[in-house]
């Protein structure tokens, strides 16, 4: 997983951590590219991580045309 240095603590953090994705999707639904843009990573890596979270029941996905729209599983949203 890609990592970046936290400017406050100086420690490295996962770009696509479960916590980052849950926080991002808490009140909205986003496409794969939007998730990547918001978290500062690559679309392919975002897609792989989102798919892992989907298999784990954290997020759900709906295809709209050529775009996959991601949202939190109902249990994660609360």
C-alpha cells in the first residue's frame, strides 16, 4: 500500500487505510478516480483497495455506466 509522511508527526501513514476511506465515504458516494484524487493516490491502487474493502463488507459498489460508485455499507455508515 502506498504511504505518505504526515506533515505534523513526521511518521508514514497508509494512503488507503480503512479509516481514511471510511471517513471519506461517510457522507457521500464517490467514483474510484474521485477516491484516488481525494486521498492523493493512483486510481488503480484505489480500485484494488476498495475491492478488498468490498469483499470485507466495509463498502458497497454500484456500476453507473463505466464508473463504479463506492459507498459505505449501511453498518459502517453509522
